[in-house]
C-alpha cells in the first residue's frame, strides 16, 4: 500500500533526545502531536512548533486516526510496553535505541510487527551517518582487506544517567556499527565494568567481542572522562580507517599503512593517507526520512526490529558478562 499525503507522526517523549526528533519531524512537516508527562517539555513544544497538538496521554496518539506512526523517545525501560501498545493499535513504530531491555521482549516486538504488518524501526543513528555508510562501502569493496580488529571509543564527561549504566546508554551505537561492518554476530562477548558515582551503575565498561575466525572488536565507553571522544578505528590486512565523529572536517580517513615481512623481519609500510569525502547530512534527518519512506512504501527499514534484536543480544551478553565479573558469554 503506497499512502498518499503526508505521513503524520506522534512523538512520545520530548526530553534531551526527543527534542531533536521533534525539531526534525516538524521541519520535515510530519509532526502531528507530542506527548510527555513533563509540563516543561510541552511548554517548549508549544512555543516552538505551532499547530502541533500536545498532551500527556500516550493513548491519545493511538486514538488519533490521522496519526499513522509513533516515534518513541522515552526512557528505555518503557520502549517495550509502548512499542507493543502502538503496534497493537495499528501504528508503525520508530523506537529509540535500545529496542527493549530484555531479549524475549524484543523478540515479541519483532514477531508482533511481522504479524500486524507494521513497520518497526530502531534508532541506530550511526547506521545513517554518511561517513559510516562510506566506510561500510569501503569494507565491502575489500579496500581494507580482511578485517583484523576494530575499536570504538565513546567517552565524555556526562551525560550521567540514573536509570541505566554506560553500556546501555552509549554502547548500542558502537555495537550496531560494528555488527554492520563485520556483517555477522560475535560468538562471545566479555565486558568488564565498574561503578564510581552511583551504586551498581557502571560508569565505564570495556568490551571485547570475538567474531568467527580471528576478527575482534573492542568497545570502551565512559561518562566519567576528561574529554569527548567518539572514535572508531578499523584495522584491515591492507589498510586502516579512522572515523572521528568529534572533529568537524576530515571525519573519515584511510591510512595505507601496515606491517610487511622482509627477510623474516616486520617492516612498517607507510604510504598515503587520504581523507574520504561524503555528503554533509544530519544523520538524524537521514534516519527519520528513511522511517517515513518505509512507512510510505512498506519496505523494511535498514535498522528494523531484527537489527535491533541483534544489537540487544550483544548488549545482553555484555551485561551478563559484567554481572559475572568479566567472564566471556556466548551469544
Ligand atoms: N540516538 C541517540 O543518539 C540518542 C541519544 C540520547 C538518547 N537516546 C535515546 O532516547 C530516549 C530518551 O532519552 P533522553 O536522553 O531524551 O531521556 P530524557 O529523560 O531526557 O527524556 C525522556 C522524556 O520522556 C518523557 N516520558 C517519560 N515517560 C513517558 C511516557 N510514558 N510518554 C511520553 N513521554 C514520556 C519524560 O518526561 C522525558 O521528557 C532513550 O531511549 C535514549 O536511549 C538516543
């Protein structure tokens, strides 16, 4: 079914991140209503977005026949319940990462979306970042050679959360990109985590993901760190790539470097460094445009429920590893 007219979307949750969704959806002409129990959040919406209905009742989005889809930017603990309710009410659903907190809940959402023929998309935003898409193209074309290892650092001072630890707050991004580049699930995960600021809520975690064969990925996330870094480094048998999302220009670089063996000795090979250019696009805008396109054309989103479930399986294994003191957990 190809819908005619504008796809109208109801947004639930207009806090720190939901504000960005509201701005983009409004600018794109798709924002019909915003619900949030916070009067302060709604006041901002009323002031900035004329003609957008506001309220505190989530069900009012589901009862509105003009609203075709809902976007959820509520705390992760509510993703499952609200997504389920929305799918059952016949709405297409965009849900922020992570899809749910428990694997069986995410499995249920994936099945429910399939059964009700609704679109279910997860906000793994980096999969819509033009630099990541370029990097993926490079990897798939074999430009880097065989992937040896990847590491991803996502560290900053703040934003400290009380409802979830750093792993669940930051690492879904790193995991989704790593799964995209590797094209498969890891066999096992081991994560060490420690808390310093709050009881039992890890501020820093270090994860190792082991993929079939030799590829490895390392993820370091922290909200207790003196400066911001969002850096992904990919080491291949032919070349190496660095994606630095904090710098403004030259975010994606390819290094034609490596180690070669000459007369039984390791010798550094170091030639050109090149910066890859990609179209300047706001990843969130790309992500939401993709969602709207999927709602219209009924095609499965690139980051559909199954994709969100894969990321959740890895997160779940990492959390179980933290709980067992860093023991490897099979996925
Ligand atoms: N993609 C990204 O880069 C990114 C970045 C930050 C947060 N997030 C995700 O966005 C979601 C929200 O995070 P945040 O940082 O904005 O949190 P937040 O606490 O700042 O905002 C959450 C908002 O949801 C509202 N809310 C709570 N229950 C609700 C309900 N039942 N119905 C409607 N509104 C409700 C709260 O009042 C609050 O305004 C989380 O899932 C988080 O993982 C994604």
